[in-house]
C-alpha cells in the first residue's frame, strides 16, 4: 500500500461528453469549484485547489459548403488536465483521486444532467499535464475566473 503523503498534489484528467455549445470555461469552473471541498470516507471534509486547462478532445465540425451538420443531441468530448492540491491532508494520491472523482461526477451531473455516462476522473502522471495540455486550452483554477487561452502548458507546469 502506498505511503500517505502530506499535502499531496495529484495530477488529474477529467473527461466527459458535453453538448456541443457548452462554454468550456464554464465546464472548467464547474470542475475547479467542485473540488474546493472534498469529503473522505469518514465524512471529514477538506479543501482542494485545482489549476489546469480545459479543452475539446475532438475536433470541431467544420462549417461551410459540404460540411456534415452536427446531429441533434450529438455530444462532444471535453477534458480538463491539471493539478489538484490538498494542503494539510495526509492521504495517498489514490485516495484524493477517489474523493475528487465522487465530487466532480456529482457536480458535472448536477450542471449538465444525465449525458449517458458519468465524467471520468483519473490520476495521471505529472508529466502528462504539461505534455498533453494543448496551448489552446482555457486555464481554470479553484476560486478564480477562467482566463483567456494562453500558453497553458507553461502555466500549468508553473502551478505544480
């Protein structure tokens, strides 16, 4: 069993299907604000802080002549990659990810309804945060307004 860490920072990937007209910055705020308060199995709550980048995983459908229109009700695949920090907590990365999964899944379902499957919340390698976050991602952080698209990979690495 992994040794609990003091104040762990867990690299996370959150993916889900969303309606194609969803505001990505809003989706990022839903996730970042959800982890502000996490609850462990014993019912004890603790603070979490997430900073990351949110983006579409699938390419947009091109418009114009000859374009295939988006079918009514068709969803797009969105992702958030970032670091979840939990200051003052002694826990394993697996425990923190499990608590975040429960909280984020509930928050996404509350905001967007039943989209067919729950949001996936996975602990990932720290290197993946910088390597897999596209430059076009919108930076989001717990307790902050979404920022305009910036070179997010550098911003996310700096927050780790």
